[in-house]
């Protein structure tokens, strides 16, 4: 997918021209005027970014496209002129664009930054602690981290709902007990990497004190993991991503990581420090409001609107922003 072209509106003198401009805006896909600014009782109306020029990036998959459009629309509603450079392919590309000043900001995952570009081997336990570690480390690179959301697109263990009820499993501690007592009931479907990653199955087994036999781990193509656990064939449990729409589609029960064994991948804003320093209060206010509404459950629902219901990232982003009074409709 290629980057979307930036849409720009122009102030036009004269009553007839103004009416025409408003008509065009009303017929657009809802991104708002590039230099406009929101009005009414919204977060964007209280944030003043008129005269600010900012380039927004994102990666190319559904959740990132939605986050990118949330950002573009919110900034435009606050009066900024936004260059839409979303849909960049992969972490190295979008991170490289941030470091080389081709973009000013994008939403990144704390665990991705820590274990990827920042070059660490082991995750930091706890969502806030991981965020703080990334924020402190990236300061030396001229990058400021802010507005960590509750949305955590981490590895997670999930259960077929019937299996969860049958075996009384709601947490990974419950799962560990089942794995010790009845490993054939604890069968686990997973994609290839998880059984050997430092932040994968070895970390879970060590933290929770169990050792699942290899025979009870089914390594499948990622696309088959969700449908296999939904059918309970060949597994009752599966390794999933926390905000994947297929969790909802297959009505899976995500197990609580009650001992925080798995690495956290909370989404947060990573922004060029030079850009952030020009108006920190505005960015903290705007993106803080977005982050506060962006729980794991809500992010999963937004992804499902695109991946299952067929809505566009632009429309889903606008629905989210209006619903949470960040922009007006």
C-alpha cells in the first residue's frame, strides 16, 4: 500500500467560494481541513496548533493504519497542516523515517522498540516500567515518547471459550496448573517463533513453573492458529496477538497474564523531540486524550471494524475521535 496523498483545504475569500469550499469539505472522507481547526466542545478545540506543519507516519497493517488516521484527523482538527505519510512498510522503514526527519511522529509499540531498534535481548517486566525504559533510552536519539495507551498488542494466551469453561481457566496461572495436571488438555497452537523466543513460551514456563511437552505444542502457519483453536482441533489454547480482530471473530477468551511473564507491547507516541518541544502541552493534551480511550478491548474492536466489517481506516478513525469527543463530527 502506498502513502496517501495529503489533502489540503484552502481558505477562499468571497461568499460563493466559501460555500463551495464547505460543500467540498462536507463531501470529503472526513479528514478535516489542513489549516482549519475544530470548533465546539472537543479536545481538539482546546488545542491550538495553527501554523504547525507536521508529517505523520505509520506502518502498513490495520491497527497502524487506524492509528495513523486517528493522528492525522486529530492534528488537522487542532489546526495543524499535516502531511500524511502513513502506510510505510515495516518497523525499520518507519523508524528510519523518524530518525531522518522524514516524519515527525508515529505510534510505536514499547516492546517492539525495546527488543528491535534499541537492541535489547530481554523485555522489562511491567507496562509502565517498559515504557519508562524505552522513553529514557530513546531520549539520546532525539525521540520523545508520550501518551502510552492501555492497548497492548502483545503475545497473549487465549482459550476456546468452551475449553475455558470446561477446565476453569481464566489466567495463565490456571493454564499452568492444567498443563501440570493434564497436559493433553492444555494443547497449545502457535506460530513458529513463540516456542523459542526469550519473551515467548520459555518465559511463560519459567515464570509460571510448568513445562509443556513438545507433543502438546502444535506449530502452525499463523493463519491457521485462530481457526484451529476455535474448532478445538488440534488445540484448546492458542498464542494470539492481544488486539487482533480474530480474537473477537472467533470469540476467544484471552487469559490474564497475572504474573506478567509476557513482554508488553503498549502503543505510544514516538515523536521527534524537536517537534514535541515546540508545543508539549498541546501534544500531551491531544494524544493523552486519545491514549486514555485506547484500551486493548477498544483497539480490538476498531481493528475488527476494518478487518471483519470492511470499513476504511479513515472512517473508523473518525468514529473513534467523534465518539470520544476528541473532534466534533
